[in-house]
C-alpha cells in the first residue's frame, strides 16, 4: 500500500503554527514511507474564504520546507488534469464530483432533505438547551419525513439542506492512531449537514468523499475534529468505504497553558519569516511540539526528522509553544549553516519588502535594538561585496539567533563612522598610551602585505612589545573600541580581517582625532 496523505487547509486565514505542524507531519510521514503528500484546498465556505490566503498557505509551506507531489501548487502535472484532480473543492463541486455520492446516500436512506428555517432551528436549539440535551440537530420533522412532504417543500421552492442520517442506538467506534479506540454513543451524534442550501458541500462531506477518491490512507488533523470523527465513520460506512487511519493532533498551548493565540506573539507562519527565522529552524521547532523522535534528539534537519518520524512518537497530550526554545533552536541552526548559504539567506531576507514592513511597524521593547538600526545593518550587509558579506556572517554567526540579528551584529563592520559606546570611550581612550598605540598600529597595518587574522595579531603584538606594555588587555581593548565602538564583540583579530586595512586605518586615525 502506498501511503497517501493530504494537507487540506481552508483558505480562511493566515496559516498558523498548528496548521503548519499538520502540514509538516503529512510531509514527514509521506517522506518516511516513500508516499505521496497532497495539498487540497477546502474552499467550500465561500463566505469565509479570504482572498490571497491560498497563496499565503503555499508560500508558508515552501518556507518551512514542506514538499507535496500532488495538488494545488505542486510541481507535478497540471493538478486539474491529474488522476485525482482538481484539488480545489470549489472546482470539484463545479465538476459534479460530489453529486452522485450524496444522491446515493439519499436513495439508500442514509441522508435526507431538511427544510427547517433559521427560526425553526433556533427554536429547536433553545428547546434542547432547556431540556439540557446535547446541542445539534437530531432529526426534527424531516429525518423521517414522507417523500411526498419533501417533494412538496421542493416544489414550493423552500431552501433545503441534505443531512446525514446518523443511525440511533449504536456504538460508533473511531480508531485513532494516537489515542487508540474511542467509542461514541450514536444517540449523542447529531445529523450534520452534508450539502448546504447553496449547493456547496460542507467540510464533513467534501473532505471525506475526497479522502476516499484521492485514496488517502492517513488523515492528520487537529484534535478539534475528534468530535466529528464518528460522523465521518458513519459516512464512510454508509458509502461502503473504509475510512483512512485517523491521527488527531493535540492542541498547541502557550507557556501560560492557554490555547496558542495572537496574545502569545507571532503565530502566523510567515511572521516568523519576517522576524528572521530560518524556515528549517521553524520546521524543526514546530515538528517537536507534540512529537518526539525518542531519546534526547532535538536539533534535526528535515531529512533526519523524516527518517525518525513515527506515529508512536506523536503525543496525545497538548504541546507547548515555548518561544525561548525557538530562539535557542534557531541559534543552533544558524550556527550549523555554512556561511555562504547563510549570507545568501541574509541577502534574500534583507531584500524582502515584508522585512522592512515588519520591522518598521515594530514597537521595540526597552532592551531591544532600534528596528531602524537593525534594518540599516541588514541593508549594509546585503549590499556588501559577497566575499565581505560571507566573512561578516562567518564572524558573527556564533553570536546571533536569527537572520534579523545579523543587522545590528554586523552593522559596525560596514558603517562610515562607528557609533561609540560612551562608557567604553571613557574607560579606554583616556589612557596615556593610547594615541601612540593607534598611530603605531595604523602604520603597521598600512605596511602589511597579508591581511589574515594572524597577520593582525602579529602586528598588534609587535606594537605591545615596542611599547613595553606587559599585558595584552591595555592594547586589545582600546583598539577594539576604536574599531567597533564597543568593548564586546567577536574576536578582535578575526574582526580586523573582515574590516580590512583601509577601514582599520581610517578608524584608528579618526579615533586619534576624536580623542
Ligand atoms: N479544512 C480543514 C481545516 O482547515 C481541514 C481538516 C482536515 O484536515 O481534515 O481545518
């Protein structure tokens, strides 16, 4: 059996962390089993469909590295012509794919027309509430209405819906790959709408018909669908089909224990790209919310995760979105990346309009870098010649957590005049040996023919010896302040190698003048 899974989003809003996790598990599971991942767009709720959302979904998937072999936006053959296409439910409906199946259900007596008005439905709801009965539609006057009554309603042009006739007095068994067997009393399962008055299928109907027709073997979806699973089991049974294996994924919570929401900060997938996170770091982080590869493995590439992905590792209990852990994991992925690739990624990041928009709109907290300084640093890094940019990235990749942090971290390398930390200046520039030190170093650097970090080390140590200074500190610190404006930063000789002789000399000279 070929594993066939699907990510089936409704284009009703920006995909968030939970949606992306579902997409990732589909990808990992398909990859693990050499199967097929499908992207199907569930756009049957026209009123809730948001313009541009489908594009944002596909963009989000590409950003985190989800691959799909069939469906909307896939690299495969034109989706509408594939054996299972089209892959947008609105198009499937227009192509008449659902009609034969719901008509068959009506003919078999497993579904029925219902013509309740919204006032009638509201009255029924209140009545059940007053009687403390479970909410939902359990039949009313239409479940067992004689054909003549239905035909009369149709002839009168009443708007009607088609509902599933959930059998009463039975146990409905849902087999969930994570939670095991769940039994439901069918008397508590209401009759869901399958076809709406506008002729569009509901999620319950379209998704299940599609899962069957697309030969889906496993359904990964959020646990908010658990209560719908018995309806889907009944539907599959009535159509004589075998349901796919169901895998309901636990809800994702914030660290405060409440369901993850905008209150917890960025949750839309592309916001993380705007904030500077590498897609591979975000994928790694999100995949581990609710799945464990076993042991204490955490930092993993997509291929490693696919290799290890197993339903046994999917947790039934809720997962926690820990923003500090994302920072940490992101930093590890940055450090593990080759500088050339990373420099290309920073360049791409800095050049995006969304990066500019994201940071320009940001209100920084008191300990955060001014967003305009960040953007300025990114721009300078992106427009540096590729070799300098790569050297700058290699110099600082140990010290940043994401692409955006390269802006403030690298800025000092590319500015015309250094921003001095007044405390650093106060502490080091007033030492009597400093002007002489700067002059000597400047002369040595001017005469240097090789410019590797060890060459700078030799030059500075020669100044130290000539000046009879015992310790390295009084030599290193003032030079660092002259070159970077600050007392902290990456290794001095390494950063000198990135700055290059002209900048070094210029900065030393201007530090002498500024004293
Ligand atoms: N269209 C549903 C949603 O976006 C998908 C649920 C499923 O995967 O079956 O929530």
